[in-house]
C-alpha cells in the first residue's frame, strides 16, 4: 500500500525530513528558553500606551498575534493590531507600543515599516535573531532589540515570538494572564506547556504506527485532496490558520481556512458547487468542546450539510480547558500532519524555493 511508507521510520528520516523532525523534537523547549532570554533584557517601557501595533509578516508573528487575542487567559487592556506591510496605520503615535517581529531580521516589509515608525519619532522594540534588522539598528537608541539565536525555520519560531510578546505586554501592564502574578511572566506555565508537548510528541513521532498516530491518520485523509480547515472558536481559528500555512509551506499543497460563524454567512454557499468539484476537497473540522453551545450547534448543522452534500470531512476534537495549551497542541499537530503529508507527496518539507525566488526578484528592484 502507498501509505505503508508512513510506518517506515527509516524512510521518513531519510526523506529530507530529518531537519524538520529535529526542529519538532526541540520545539517544546522554546518556551523556557525564550523566557530566560527575555528575562536577561532590561526593556524600557512607558506607562501610558493607548494601543499596540505588531509589525510582522506571515509566521510566526501572525500566529502569536492571533493567540494573544484569542486565548481566554489573555486579558488585553488596550487594542492590538498587526501590520503586514510597509505602510503603517495613520493612528500610530508616541502612545503606541510598537513591536517588530522578524525571525531572520531580513523581512523586507518589516524593515520598511520600522523606518516609517522611526520617521514619526516613535520608539519600538524588535524581536529577531539578527540579520539586517540588528545590523541597521543596533546602535539606534530608539530601537530596543531582543535577540535570540536559533537555527530553525522561521515558521517554527512561534514559541519565541509568543513568549517574548507576552513578556513585553505584561511588563508594560497592557496584558494580564489569568492566574499569573504580574512580575512572573508565566512561571511554571511554560513548564506545563513543555511537558504537554513532550508527551504529545510520543504520540506523533515517526516510530508510532498509523493506527495509533493521529498525525499520520489525518495526513492520509488529506492525501490527494484539497484541505479546507474550519475552526469553531478563537483558538481553533488560530489552529486552522496554522494548519493552512503549514500545509502550504511544508506539504506543498494549496489549503484554505476559515471559522464558524463567519462561514455560515457566505462561504457555506460555495458547497452548492457541482459534486465533481466537491469531491476534490477534504474538510478538517476543529472542534473545541469549550466553544459554547451556539457554536457547537452550528458545527453539528455544518456536519449535517456535509453529509447531505457528500463532502468528505474529519473532525478533530480539542478538549484542553487552557486555551494556550490547546493552541500549542494544535500548532504542533499541524506541523506533524504537514510533515507526513510531505512524505506522501514526495516533496522536501523544508524547501522554500518559491519564497526565495520572490525575495530574490524583489531584491533586484
């Protein structure tokens, strides 16, 4: 059978996958590493910020931003927005806490947005591993740089981005995390997340066979289909976004995501398409049992419509009461599913050939 290769761990490790597998094995350690690095910096902050702007493109900044807004444990005191272009919002002022996130330090849009912020005389904080960002602004007193050193794919740096963003916002008294002391970033909570992800790794790793490995099962169901991922809450909305980005980047397959109730007002009509087209899709329904009765009822109605229309779907249930733990388990699952689908698709899961082409051609302008 064509799926037997997923139970051949030697083949998986040799299939251009070892680099990503090594990153996944190390991923649970990001949180405490990030906390330690952040604690070593004496970041200067004001006490009268009115809003927050994150400068970032793609992962991990978008994922971290979505989680900060979605997790019920995060109590934001002011509005937060993300800017993914060189044109910053008109409302940005000296009472805006601006945080730039660029893993490589080479993100074109972020570097240009930083210049736009500085032209308005506004200070900012940057999170990066170095690159042009560090080289350009290391001696600029209006830019405080938090630097971490980690050789990994930018999209896998969400642990660093999230912890450091939470650290900055907490220190500025703009974010409270339920059950956490003000002066203790997240303390043992990062130990909890690390432990949960290490335990989850033992369920998802290549040595675990298909019958007992949810990541392999989902990858098999997505194989030769176009994935549509629907979340049913703020956090599963983030997970559906992460599934989409990982499937595109790692598995080299187009994917789409959206959330309930948004899809119920327009997108649902697309499933009236000809059955020949419907058969090309596979829907992943990300069910959060804590999402609330109304959302869960909508999910059941959606499943009924899919059954009537003959739409293929699979339901993945998330039952963790803590939204932050739930989010990172979902992010982790998305990464492993995408890895196994890359194996089935016989593609290199760490290559970014087209991304590099775009960067090169943009650099020639």
